[in-house]
C-alpha cells in the first residue's frame, strides 16, 4: 500500500527545510566538520533532493519528523550519567534517522534496504541501532515484524539487545506496551502484541530457524570473518517489502574482510562511483593529510558526537598520550578512536621507549630487601624459558626494577642460533642467559635457581602460566622445594590489565631495565592481539621471535599491581 505522503505532489526541493537536510547542508558547506565519505554522503543526499525524483525517489518530511519524534518523545538513553535521559539525536544521528525513514520509493515503501554506519568507538552507534530496532517493532506499521539483534555469537548479539531492553525499561510509553520474556538481566525476547511482532537476539548458530526480519541490526561487523550473518538475514527479507539491514561497526584491520567490503562499497556509493539506491552509508574517516596524534581539530571527523562530549576530549587525549611510543597501542587507538584501517601486526614497544628505560649503572645488590613479584614463562622443552622479577620502588629509588633470567637447552645451540638469527652463544658467554646441558630444558635447574632467588629476595609471589606447570610441580614435590606460585590466566581478562600496567610504567618512566639483550629481543618481537572491546595481550603466534621474557614481565607487573596495595610494607622495629 502506498503511503499518503508518497502520493502527494513532489515538493520543490529548494523549499525543503528539515533537520536531516540541515545537517547535510552544514557538512557540505563546511560549517560542520566531517570526513570525506560523510561529505560525499551528504552531497549525495542533496543531489537526490534535486534529481532523485527522476529515479522514482521521494523525500517525505512527514516520515522524517515522525521517526525523529519517536526517538525524542519515546526513547531514553541508559548507563551512567545518561540513565533515563531522553534520547535527543545529534546532528549526524538526525541525518541517519531521517535518511533511513524519510527516503521512499515511488511505491511508498522505504528506499534503503541496507545501511552501513562506521564511526569511532563510543560515538553512540549502539543506542541509535537499538532505537531503530524499537521503531521497527512498534512504529513502522509492520504486521508480525521480526526484529533481530544479530552477531556471529549470541553473547555479542546480546550487547545490542540489552540496550534495547534498557530503553524499554526506561520508557513509560514502551513499558506498558512491550512484554519481556526472561528474568531481569536475562531477557531474551521483546513482544509487541498489537502487531504480533517481536525483537530478539540471534546468532549465526540460529540460522536454521528461518528468520524473516523486518529489521536486522548487526553489531561490530568488523569482527565477522564471513558474510554468513548478513546473508542469513538478507535471505529472509524476500517476503518483506521494506526490510532494513542496519550494520554498525568500528573500523577494522583486515581489508579482505566482509567489513571492508561494505566499507569500500559504501564509500564508493556515497562518492557516486557506484549507484545503488537501496544502500545507505555513513562512513566516518579522516582525510589523507590528517594526523590525529598531531591535530585535535580532525577528531570530530571520526567522532561525530564529540561536540556533545561523547566521547570526552579528556578520554581521547589520554588515549593519544598512552599510544605514543607504543606502535600496537597506536594501532588500536587509530582504529577504534579515529576510524583508521591499520595493520594489526604492528610491534608493541618502539625501540625509543624501550631504550629510554634502560639503566646499566644500577647495582643489583640494592635489590635485596625490596619487595618484588615474579613471572615464570616456561617455554616448550626446546625453547626459551624466562623468569622475571619486578622490584617495587623505594624512597631512595623511585623506579620499578626489572631482573630477568633466561634458559635454553645447550645442545645444538649453534644450529638454534642460525634458526632464530640471534647470538645465543655470545649471550651465553656474556652471562645474559644460561645454556643448560641437554636437548631439552632441565626444569630442575630452573626451579633450583628460582628457589635460590626466593631465599635471596623478598619475593611476594610468582605468577605462572598453567600450561606445562604440572611437571614442574612434581619436581618441586620430589625435591622438597616450595615456591610462592600463583596461577595467572593467559586470556584477555587477566593479561590486558597487566599489559596496561607494564606499559604505563614504561611510558611514565617509572620502570627501568638493565639492557639484557635477550629481554630487549623479546620486547622487540612482541606483537599485540586485541579483542573487540580493546583488551590486549601478547600474540605469540604472530610474534616475530621469542617473547617469553616480556610475557613473564607482564605477568609480574600484573601480580604486583594486584598485591602491592594489599600488602603493607614491613616497618623497621627498633627494640
């Protein structure tokens, strides 16, 4: 059925004044700063107002205002200081809402069937997407509408769905009309009985259930390794005359991914290189000459909500400061905060930062009596094994001090030197590592050295990777050796805060090392992996060489951070 507005005589585009178009004018005129792809998207909109009718396109201000009014009058934001605050769309959100719901075909149904939105982390994509879903559920006049928050895994799909649930809880208009299934905090379905419609999360594993989406919301598409989720939902839209796939994401790293395909396609459509009237894109990006680490004025191009303090300037400045000198951190900040597609395999620690932290004049004798924490990384039987101690600052020495020990099997060391392309023989002769007799690491020799260090230094605890530890514990039991071992997880949950702690000490000039070349080699080899939330850890599979020393140091830093504030420094008692 055609809408009444679509049947009206097309208005003179020059007389049109609405908030979505006002944003487009502001961007194109330069009044509002935006990146190249957003400028193109806004120019496309203005061009279509002029000549879109030739292709059967209709711009309905009534639909624009109805949709925007729904966000303002019905929806509330959630979380922190925004809990319960009415959803007042910002300029870029007004443009997206207006474009998606205001552009119609001459049949009266929505023009856009696919929308791709790429902005920096924390811009407000998720509440926008949740609002689009709730609008499709309750205000789109679609019988038996199926609304899905979709992702490759159900847990990720729940992130966006929980935003929608919170919006329902905070809206008096929706609370009395939408029925939730599931216990508080574990809801799995929102039902709108007036039109026999529902809103629920879905993952790739649910594909056999035959979804027929009216609106599909796809979160963080840069995480998707294949287009299976998008195609699963698109395949179910054939019976819907104005179904919408709404994708939101940060920038990614893999230009062979489905996310890059949509990024590139959206940019080309906005620029007019490709014409596809059913595809909408809002792709935030910097101009080629922009460097966000040198010029804050370009930040708004990737962070369209920054004028409203989302995310705050303070937060972005902190991210930039932390990233300087850390190539992998820089890579993550450029991607998540400034919409720059970057290679994920950048080294973690720059040589400038590492060598600035070396101190070869320090006397290790001064370490005795200082509290310290250890990290033990057992390599495979033929690899490097590392034990690193981290000594806390004192009144006379304000730096954390790093003391590493390394072991390798001594047999065939010349061949190992050739394969790893490092001077193991020279390092052994200089005392930087110990080459143990045999073709495999002698774990008994390792634990005896660790036990000696326990007797010499004030070691509070030793963090260890659970992998390969059982053999070590059996040897300890047989030899009657007791060590203050503490298991330490190797996943993002435990390693990310520990890595952050170690990194902060390096950047803040509060950590010093003795320039052990084996440790320097490990630091230079370290490559970071990150999860979608920006948590980080050392990626051993993609490292350019051995990283055991730096992993042990990170565990020691994490252990010290956990325990340093919990344990009072022993006081000297004079009798």
